[in-house]
C-alpha cells in the first residue's frame, strides 16, 4: 500500500527475520575483527571498523523495538477509537498516512464522531475531488477497471454537489465489487448455482468468509455492515425510496471512503492468498 502506514504483525515478523539474518552474517565478521584486534597492534582504523559493525547490529535492534513500541501505542489508540468510528460509520483507508490515522483516532477519543467527520472534511475539502480522484486512480484491484466510468461520473456529481446521485452509484458498486471478488475466490471451493444472486444483506457476511483478517479489516467490515443494518445511511432505505434525505456531502464522502477501503483491503487479501499458494 502507498502512504506511511503502521506496520502489521506480519511485517514486523519479516523485519525480525531480516534482523536475525543480518546479525548472523555480521557476527562472524565481528569475531574475526576481534581476533585481529587481539593478535595485532590495534589501529584507529581497526577500532573504528569494529565499532561500526557493532553499532549496526545494535541499531537494528533499536529500530525493531521502536516499531514494536509504535505498534503497541497505535493498537491502544485504535482499540479506544474503534467503537466511535463504527458508530459513526467511517472506515480507515489503509493507504491514509499514519499521522492522519493517529489524528483520526485521537479526534474520535477526544471529540467523538463529530471530530472524526470534521477531520475527514478537512482532508477532502468541500466538494473537491482531486484527492478522491487520485486515491481511486491508484486502486490496483482488477475488479475496479470496468467500474471506472461510473466512478468518474460519481466524482463529477460530487464536485457539482449532486450528492443524491453519487450515493446510489456507490452503494451499487460496493455490492457489485464484493460479489465479483467473492465469486472469483469462493466459487472454486463452493460453486453456486448459475444465476444465483448475492443477497445485499450478505455482503458483510461474504467478506467475513475471506481467509485474511486483521484488526483493521474487521473494523472496516463492521463499518460496511452498517449500510445493511439500519445505520444513519441504510442501503435498503435509499434504494427502495424510503430515505429521501440521503443526499448529503458526508454520506457521499463516507461511501467514497468505504469503496476505496474495500478495494485496498481486497487487493491485500488477494496478494496474501497468492503468496500462500506459491509457498
């Protein structure tokens, strides 16, 4: 993913393995240099070389422990902020800069949902679409490609403040994206009858069946599930004409964020599954 985000446990495990490999490679060098130091008259160059080798191994340990400490602090913030974010229905987009995510968590803890919404409306200035357009253009998930024309129309409608048009488009594309992705992955293991449709209420359930879950993914699925369980923006109420007041900037922006988060999460899931098949 792009952006300066918090490392995952898997990434930290890879970093720990790399640290041990470097340490294993450097330790014999350190021993040889120490032996030389004992056998020959020490020179400033030799002393400096030994100090640099030892500083490198110590620096790696400090960097690794720093990542561990940052992760613990981040998870503590996330745990406190998650209930507020889920009630407000805002997802965390994986590619958002880490500093911005920490700012959102802090706003959720200190100010509640209103603080989160205010920070997001600052990140995506009123009805401006350049940041959204950039994030959508960077999406690598292949199921996005046939939807780009509709997404472009939704962006234009958002810029023109016609948010009553963007919301139905994005709701439909979220449904369609989940169906296309889950069909491609899960139908191999559990073939479904031709023509059988994915029930809208089952979108979050389908995502929970995917094998790669982490804390961020689970929190995102809960935000998405609120679209089907009578939250402030209920999919059925919008698409069946019972909610006539959904055309607000925050609802349009929230669905754009959900769509982007969905694509990034599913891309990560697909990559993780591909790596596991190769292994």
